[in-house]
C-alpha cells in the first residue's frame, strides 16, 4: 500500500516537457492500493498497467496531468473510488480492462471526465462530471456490458458520449443536465439501454447518428429545447407495458416523459 497522507507528488509544470512521466506507476503488481495522494503535472498521474489486477485507487487528487488516473492493458478488478480530478486531459482513463468499479469520483474541468475504451463488465456509479470541455462520460471503441448508474453530468459538451461499437451498455438513473448534448450515440453503437434518466435543459437531449440501431429508451424524463435527433436509425422509444413505478411516480412503465408532447 502507498498512503501519501496528503503529501504532493509534483512533476514538471511545462506540459511540453513531461511526456513519458508518471507520478505513481504500478506495472504488473496485484493487490496494490494508492490512496490520499495529490498528484500533479505529469503525463499520467496514477498509472496501473499490464495485468496490475485487484488494485485500489482511493481518495486521491489529480490536477494538471494529461491523464489523471489510468488503468490499462488488462488491469482487471480495479476499484477507482472517491478521487477528485481537475484540469486533466481526462480525469480517469481506462482501457483494455474488465470488471472495474469507478465510483464516487468528482471530475471537473477536464477534457473528458471518464474516458473508456475496450472496457467490459464494469460499473460506473455515483460519479459527478461537470464543466468538462468534451464529455462527462465517454465510451469510445468496443465498450460492452457496462453499467452507468446514478451519475451526474452537467455543463459538459456531451453528457454521455457513446461511440465506435460500444454495445450492450446500460445508462440508468443518471442526472444529465445543461450539456450541449445530453446523450450522443454514434458510429455503430448498438443495443444500449437508456432508462430512468433525467435528461433536462440540454441543447439536444439525445442525439443518435451513423448506423446506431437497436438502442432502447424508456422511462426517461426529456425536457430540452430539442429532445431527440435520431438520424435514419432504428431504435425503440418504449418497452412492453409493465406494472411498475415510473419516473414520474405513476403506476405503469412503458414509454418516456416528453415535455413537448401534445
């Protein structure tokens, strides 16, 4: 275990000079915990790489790094919990790994709050991503069977950006407000389930383009200047009627709430 007890790991402030620098680097060691560190001014602040399994990254602060926290190359069963990331290229970057838990992190003023690629069977829950210049939550390239639940995305360019064969993911009970695009699905991303989300005061609530079909939207609350843009795709906007409490507290669950429905 590395417990920094609040001490600072400080790199080089000139971003043109810190390529290839890592604040804290774990390669191939299992069961490593990094906690209570402030890491700034590196290419990668905290970096778990190459089968660094069953790790924990807990209660750290990452500022002014290209990537705040990185978990990559089959570093599976890793927990990323209660970290704060500001002014990084991506607050949390995960790739080529599975069965991760990413929870209770605060991700503000980064490029992307969470950027995920080639990530499977993971849970992204109870995070807050605001004022990121690109996206709050970005699934890029073959993300599958991930659950994104009870997160908040606000004041980002994209609240949730789902791209490039990211299939069979579930977005549930998220608060998605005041982004340019609330949910943006593109580039052959299929069979995602979007349910029980508050999608409000975004420029466009949900935008679906470029051959992204068989996505299912139901029991969401849509209240945006333009609720949906779906470009020549085949997606579903309701489900089989069920006796269950819906997002408005009613007795049946089937479609979505549309603030502009006449």
